[in-house]
C-alpha cells in the first residue's frame, strides 16, 4: 500500500485527500447552473391587479430580451463547460479553486440580468446597467478561459486524446470573453448596442465549438474498430 501511495501522481493524492473526483465536481457545476437558470425565470414580469394585462406585459419587453440573452448564454456556457470537463480525468485543489471562481460569476448572472431588464429603456440609467451586465459576463468568461488555460498547462489532469485541444480551447474562450470589453465600450454609443454585443458573444459560442469532445469520440471509435479487428 505504501509503495502504491508513493508511486501515485500528486494530483490523484490531492483528490483522494479532499474526497473530490470529477463526478462530484460535475454534480456541483450542474447544480449551480440549474439554480442560475431558475433564478432567471423568477425575474420575468408578473403585473399585479392589471387592467390591461397584455399591454403591461408588452411594455416589459426588456425583461424578455434580457432573460433570453442570459438563458442562452448560461445554457451555451453549460454545454461548453460540460465539453471541457468530459476530458478531465482527475482534479486538484488549484483546479477546484478556479472552478469555484467561475461558478461565482455564473451564480451572480441573474442579478445584472434583472437590473438590465429593469433599466434597459430608462434613459441615463440604462448605461450603468449595461456596463454591470457586460462586466459580469466578462469576469465569468475570463474565469472560464482560466480553467482552459490551467488544464492546458497541466495535461496530467486531462485524458490523453484531448490534451492537444486545450490550448486552442483556451484561445477560443479568451477571444469570446474579450468581446465583452467591446460591449462595455459600446455603452458610450448606446446601451442597446452593448446588449446586442452581449448577445453576439452567445451566438459565437453557439456556432463554434472546441475539439475536445470530437477527439474523445474519435479515439473511442478507433478503439472500437481495433477491438472488432
């Protein structure tokens, strides 16, 4: 037993001591995303004692747009993170810390979304709401890119077939995240332009994808063909 412990990789020993493995981390991540999406729904308009319910609902259009943009962003981000995590075979304390920072910003997304929905059409108050929304998304995206970067620099945490894809995954995540800086600057032109750029980032991640999952699938298919032979 002592010889096995001595030969084990440091990352595996850390994971064993912490009682954390990728499966448990997946559960935490899924739970935070589920709560964030649920909280988004709670801020949809609910007019009370309305005498013109249709009109009152239609006048709350910024709420629907903000909800849709945030829902799509969080949903795409969950898919992206799931793809990244599909190649993670072990975790260490540093990666757990980076994941928690990422989840911090995911969990706070409903707050700037609610403010954006309330103040998007409120003249001078729309600008700070747009900046807060884009800044939150920027921090979330940069923390996500940080997870990619950490894994690219610690390939021992990643399944061998997918290791080569992590550097490109980091650059892709960083590029998408930095667009939020453009969204912040666009507030000087128009808060609505800023919100449109926020939506464009979600579209970028929706139409592009990393090679992590495809590499894992290809390796599995190749192994299956080898077994058949």
